[in-house]
C-alpha cells in the first residue's frame, strides 16, 4: 500500500504579536536599513518643553475620546512650528502621529510617521529601539518580510537585553517568510526552550511554526516529533490525523494504524477519505475483517459513497478475510453499476469458491461478454471448472480448449482438459458396464 501523508505543513497560519492584523499590502516607505545592521551613536537628548508635551498629550486625549479630526488638527498646529522644535520634540510629535494613524487603521501613514521618529538623531535609545521594533511588526503586517528583517536586525544591534520568547518568535516568523528555515528553527527552538524554563506550556502556534520549518527542511522525523507534541498538548482531531500521516511517511505503519484507530474511536475520523485510509491500513496490516466491517458500516451510514473503487475495496477486504458469502452481495452491487465485466469476473471466482456452479457459469459468461477483464482466460477456466463439477464434461472441455488460447494459463488449461477427458472416459466405461 502506498504511503499516506495527511499533512500540508508548507501552508502554516503564522500569528503576529502585539499588533493585530489590520490590512495587507506592500510596505511603501523611504527608510531602508543597510544590509548590515549597525549600532547607532548615542547623542545628548535635549529636554522636551512642557508646552509641547501638553499639546501632544491633549491631541492624543481628544483622539482617544472619539474626536480624531480635532486630535490631528492639534498635531498639525504643532507641526506648523516644527522648525522651532528640537530633535526629541520632533520625534515625539511623529510618535504621536504614528500611534494616532495606527489607531485610525492607516498603516502607511503610521509607518511613515514612525520612520520620521527614528530619523531624528538625538532621541533616547529606548524610544529608538521600541520604534524600530514596532516598524518590524508593521512591515510584517504589510507582508514586506525583507524590510521586516532589516528592522529586526537593526533593533537587535541596538538592544543588549536577552531576547524574550515572543521576540524570538517574531524573528522566527520573519525568517520563515524569507525562506530562511534554519534561522527560523534556531529562534523558535530558543523560544520553546525559554518557555520550558519558565514552566509554561509551549504555545500552539509556536509548535506549528516549528513543524513548518522542519517540513521545509525535509526532516519528516522531526515533523513527526512536533506532531506528537501537538497531539499530546492540544488534542485537535486534525493533529491526530496529521500525526498518523507522518507515521506513514516515515515508515512506522504500526504506529500509523494505532493513531488512526484511536482517532476513529474518539470520533475524530469523519471524512470519507480518512475512513478509507483507515480501512487500507487495516488491510496493509493484515486485518481484512476490520477493514470490511469498517467500510460496510461507513457505506451503510452514508459516510462513504459506494462507488466502484470503494465497492472493490470492500469486496477485497471480505475476500481476504475469507468471507466469500459476504463479498457476493457487494460484488453484485458493483456489477450493477460498472460498465464492464470486472465485478462479474470477481463474482464468478467467488461463486466457484462457494460451490455455486450455475451462478459461476452465468457470471463468467457475462464477464467475457462485457469485457474489461484482468484476465479473460481465467473466466474460461472458471467455466470449465463449474461445468466439470456439474458433470457437464463436453461444455467443460470446450471451455478449457478456449482457455488454451491464453498463453499465461495454457498449461493449466491443458492439464484440466486432459483430466476432464479421462473422467469422461471413465464415466462412459462405467455406464457401459
């Protein structure tokens, strides 16, 4: 049986932090960091005059109160006197603009305003680094991942503190979008290690990101380990099915079956394709009766459509389980909907197995007539055997003679023809005596 993989880890929902996702597009700004991030040179920060701060705070307060137009008008009044402001006051003016534009869901102007903040040289390091970090997050929202990585690297170059787990994840997300999967893993693994040290449960979306990176790096064993963790911690039906798929991918069919069976018992297996996969796993692991009862019940409940492929699989399962009589009604149904003699061929063989000679003859003739057989010669053999068991020696010999025309079974047909001729002669001799 072919491997079954129920996983699409290359498409991963990546959650952003701090800023909610408001819009998408392309970051359009004039500020571009150098390829190599540099630590900025600290300069003496001038004091902010009280009257400037009062106007900025008043604008923010009015905007928060619902009158955004008046809030922006007050900021515009301050901007009209921008030449009179020192660098720190200018930075704070643009900072207030940035937050107000962001609150107004105007990301382009928010980004432009925050870039004006970091363009001022004599500002506090904390204002610089927090603004650069915010710009990285906004670039993520705008899906400009190269720009986002540039901002993050600049932030890192000017931040001496140990990264928090959420900051590692932001780096991991940006690296993933830029297809830097090894860097993605380095950061997400650091985040998970920090989370473990803190005694916290790994966040679900962090594990999903880790899984995605391992998948892109073609490390299915590692993907499987992450899926085991997701199943253990979050118990989602989709994770059980994906874990089963990964066990199949790495050749651990016993675990694949065990996982699928557990998922089935828990009510997680509801899709037709997943039910069929479980049935195929039963067959692969030499449990044909389980496969047959599973499929039979699923078809009866309308969970699996009884098309030709599913009927063929169900009949195969009953046949492998040596339940020929249960296979017969399934094959009859298949013959009714098929446009060739494939199921009639299977019926003829099954009737032979159950010693229903006349039905075997009828099915074999119909199979030959309808065509589409795996081996027409076998149907002539079936006819010969059925007629022989009915002591219809002439018809039996005729069938075996026809079977001889099929090279792959010619030897068997010849042996049967010779045997029937002898039996016919013996019967005739006994009759004469």
